[in-house]
């Protein structure tokens, strides 16, 4: 959790975390939730930046660990109910926030990291009985299915039987996962809209800036946090 009074976001949005002492490049992360003045960001150690951050946070000297959070970016998607979620690995993070406003939705989540599932699984709200969570092909929760296509067939049959013939599938994972979902929805009893988010990280210098958004300087101590307007309005 990061203390960021005034920072406001909606489910499905993301922000850029900048830590100059670790990297000159701000890195994007999904904002999971906002609790009072605290912003929750789930970070998987999977590269140089996140490894250095983990090492610093596990150390004792945090006084000079200055951070800034810029955003949020991304409009909250407008979904057609019912919802179904497909996630690969750390791609489950957008679902962690979106599922809270779509409780009872079915989730297919495949991960190769047991540690990731152990840390993220308790954060999931109540899931549909047709959900499937696997680690390295081994079932952790829900229905044991061989593929996304088989899982989607079961979910589609369920909703069609309930008289629901339109819906949305939210996909966040590698490109091959999105491709499998798009192939699977072509001949089904429900007209699914597929919303896809993929891992495509570009440094901030190559992406449009949202100058109307404020920037929050974040330190280890909450009382040291301040908002820097940079010529634009700040959240209050």
C-alpha cells in the first residue's frame, strides 16, 4: 500500500510508479483498490526494476526511497453483463479490482508461479462455481478443465440456459491467451464481447502524457507525502 491522499482511480485503471534512485523510467502498474488515503498496487518481482524495489523494501534504510505516482490512466471499460475473466499470471491484477464490482463472475486464471497465486488468491472476491484457477496445470480452485475453450464452453452453456445471450469476457495475459479466447467465442450460444489487455510496456517518453493529472510524491512516512500540482489542479 502507498499513502497517496487525493489520488483517485476506478477499477481497471493503472498508474506509473517512479523511483529515481532505482530507475529513470516510470513503470506502469494496475491500481487494485483505494482505501482511504492508501493506494494498493500488486507488484510481481519479474525484472530488474521490481527486483531492486523488493531488495530496497526488504532493507532497513528507506528514508531516501522517494517515489512518485502519476495517473491514473485508462477509462473504466463499460461492460455488458454477465462478465467472465481470463487471466494469465500477473494479468490477474486488473481482475482483482474489477471482480469486486462484478461479484459472482467466472474466472479462468492460469499461472506458472505458485507464490503469485498464494499471495493474490486470498484477494479474490467470491467467484462463480465454474471458475478455474491453476498453477502449472494443477487445479487450485473450481472446475478442472483442459483448456480455455473447454472452460468457456461450460460458462457459455450456463449463461445460455439462464437466458443470457450477451456478455463480456475480460482478458489480460499473453497474446496467445487472447487469441485462444477469440477463436473460442466464434461459435457459441452467447454473443461475447471480448475486452483484451496485453503486456506491452513502453517508457513514458514514448506514450502520450496526461498533463491534467496530478503527481503524488510518496515516501515511507505518510506525513511526508505531498501533492505537486505542476501547473495543474490537484485532487482534494
